[in-house]
C-alpha cells in the first residue's frame, strides 16, 4: 500500500513533497478551508446545535492554523528564511 500511494499519479507528489520538505500546497490549503467551511454549514443546518458547531469550528480553525504554517512550495521550503 505504501509503494502504491507514493507511486500514485495524484497522491505520490504530494506525499513525497511532504515527506522530504514538509510542503503543504497552497491549492490544498484553500481546498481544506472550503471543505471545512461547507462541513460547518452542513452541521449547522442539519443539527442547529450551536455548541457542536462552535466546538467543531474551533477544532477546524486549529487544524487550519497548523496547515498554514507550512511552506506552500519546495522553493519556499528550501530558501533561507528572512527574519526581521
């Protein structure tokens, strides 16, 4: 299964970049935000449980913050960090 995933046409490059450079592509970050937002909307309109929506939203926000702290490209990952 490991070899199949790493040699897969769609998943392979993403997994290889993550393993070697800790790169999380910008397109995937935006896709993640879209899926999380639609999931929260579906949760609200199917349950009307504001506690569940707030708890889930906080968890999703923490995951989004975690994902956005990683570089979006290999060039960004290997270039020296500019600190002010």
